[in-house]
């Protein structure tokens, strides 16, 4: 987490999460369950704790996610958190 802006070379996946309910209703599908899993504050969904990330994580003001999801899970390793949730 170097604090380098890579938004010009990455997709806007936040749009999928922000509009998940609207997209599902357009396709006559049930509302999807979206979950944030993170370990450093820059993961999607951890905007719920943006103040803590800004205060306690190095370069948190640069890397902190703005997207808020409920629920979200903080884990030592976000990949491990995803494995646990999938199991």
C-alpha cells in the first residue's frame, strides 16, 4: 500500500457494489448479498471505518476506501477472511 493512485489503470468495480440492488431489480433477480473483507483499509467496503484507517494506518488518508458495505469483516489477511467465509 504505497499510496500511489492507480485509478487510471483499474476498473470502477465500486460501481458494481454501489448499484448491486438496482442491477438485480433490472434483471428480476433477488437482491445480492455484498460483503466487504479487508485487512488494510483500502479494500472495498471498509469505508465504514475510514476515520480509523485515516488515523491508524500508514498513508490511510491516501489509501482508505470510501465505499461502505455492511457487513464487513476485518481480518489479519483479507484472503484468509474470504477463505473462512467461503468454507
